[in-house]
C-alpha cells in the first residue's frame, strides 16, 4: 500500500517537473522571440533602402538635372517645346481619389497650350497589377481614338503603376507609347509601408497590419495590396521578373523635403468647398468657393525628418531619393526643397519667383521627348 502511494507521489512530482520545464521553455522562447522582434523593429528598412543601386545587372542612370534646369528656365520665359503630335497622360498616386485637385492645375495648363491631356481615372488604392491593366487599356483607347502616341507622367504610386503597365504589356504598347516620366515614385519601394507592414516586429502585438487593413479597406474602400505592393519585398519580387524595356525613354525625378520650421507649418490646398449664397439681395446666385487646406506639407516635413534621423536618408517625406532612381533612366535631382505633396497640390506659401508644379511636369515631359529623340538618333547611327 505504501509503495502504491509512493508511486503516485513520484508520478505527480514528475508531471509537476515536466510542466515547470515546459513553462520555462515557453518563457525562454517568448524572450528570444521578443528580442528578435525588437531587433527587426529597430533595424527596420536599413538594409533595403537603395537596394536597386546595389543590384547586379541593372543599367546605370544618367544625370539630367542640368538639362532639366535649362528646359524649366525656358518654360518660365515662355518657350514651350512639347509637341501636339502626342497625347499626355497623367497617372495619379495613392489616395488621389480623395483629393479632387490632384493634377488639375497641370491638366489645365496643358489644355491652355492646346495639348491633349488626360488624368487617368484609376482606383488609386487598387493593386499595382490591377492598375497596370487599366492603364494599358487607357493607352490603347487614347491611341486608337487619336492615332497619337501617349507620353505618361506618373506621380508616386502612379509612376509605379504606369511602369508596371509598360513592363507587363510592352509588346502590345511599344508602338503606342512615347515615353515615361516618374515623379517621386517609390520604384524600389518605400520604408513607410515596409516598416508598417513588415511581419515579425513589435507592432505585431498590437496588430498594426489589421489596423491598416481596416483603414484602407473599410474606411477608404481600397485594397491593402496597394500598400503592400510598395514594400521593398514586393518591389524586389516584381522587378526581378519585370523590368522596363531598355528602348523606352524614361526620366525619374526625386526631391528632398525641407525640414525647417517654415516647412513644418506648411498648408496644402487640396480641394474647394462651395458655400451657398446667403444674401437674398445678391445679384448673383453663384455659391462662394472656399479653399480646403490641410497640413500635408507639415506632415511630409515631419516624416522626412524622421527618415533622416532613423536611416540617415534624404527623402520627400514618403520616398527616399535613392529608391526613386529608376535603373537606366535619366535622373533629375533638383536642389530645391520640395515635399511629396507639392507636385500635385499647391502650397499656400509657394514662392512666385520659382517654377510651379505644372511647369515642372511640363519640363519633365519635355526632357522625356528629348531623351526619345536622342535614343532614336543613336539607334540610327548604329544602323549606319
């Protein structure tokens, strides 16, 4: 009987020891996992920024800043060289559906010069491949309707979407496209979505990914894939399979946001609100237009400051300068401090002595035309 009781006690003790061992292993595993997450969170995108410049087999870039500056100066003095033998397609970036004035000033400027110009009506929060198909269809529709080749300018994710269309569907589009300009586009990826969506970070404990999914999918009615497609992982995966054709004239443009106290107080004009006429004696029943301004410039300046402090990288607030340089392109690196939103939304403290965004877009497209002419000349010389 005593032996039986002793056996039960020993068995119970063994179970307790085994349970303690499992608890200790779980705690050690949790501790190691926490340390790994902390390391990954602290390291962030440090190893990914500028990966395209280190990748083997990529064609070199050419600095076109000086020529761009000359073209821009000519435009400001009334010398315009964009031909009307082309149609100009502006491709907006992420969240553009929520900013009614996105690219509007540029389109109006082109129209006043007698140039056919369109803003691609894509769902900016859709995935890159979905928008690439829509842009392909846009190009074909414009070409068959006008019999003119299309010159594209994409801003931010719009540049990535446009480049994807030309990479994926080049055999169908090569006779219909004159060239591509990418303005402030995260061609190699961006640290912002990468740091937010990267798995295995401390943010997993508060489910940051789920919060972003709710914001983009339910509030904005978009697709989380749109943000994922701009991570370094997804851009590397895409570009290893689909590169831009070498014969396509490409210009890439990137800027550095100012981080001064003035920049941190910048307001951007993003829309108009119409107020009904309140006076019954008013001779005009036209509603009053009120400018809608939000501190976009201030947000960009703050983000640029954070990226500078964390990674030591210059950026426009969302895209680092190194990630915006497309391999094989003519790169424009202006010295003027411009944030990511400036290209498409006017700032309330814009300097009238400097070029505005629509003039910069015109200069970029003019440079693309010149690059195309130079490429054709070089090919003709080789054939001879």
